C-alpha cells in the first residue's frame, strides 16, 4: 500500500512541476495560469491515469482548475 501511495504522490508532483514550468509568468514565478482548453486536456489525462487514486485525481483537477483564467465550462 505504501508503494502505491508513494507512486501516486510522485506522479502528482511530477505533473504539478510540469505545469508550473510549462506555463508561468517570468515576473512572478508563483503566479502561473492556464487557459480553459489546456485545462480540459489535462483533466482528461488525469482522469484516465490508472496510477492515481480517485482522491488524488480530484485534488489535482481542483488545483489546476483554480489556475484557469476566466470561466471554463466543466462539471468539476
């Protein structure tokens, strides 16, 4: 069980770092955002990932949704 949790944490951390480095404002390294289209693509990728448990998926999706500029028509 511990191995699965550690693997999920590592995958979630890797995804978050990838998003952070891929799309951020150089003037403010902590103030990165993503557009709705990119969020929707990442949301599907996260939901399809069998290595992440349900709670981790929804936590990650919720975090990414908070980084979307403007409104985004999703059900989450």
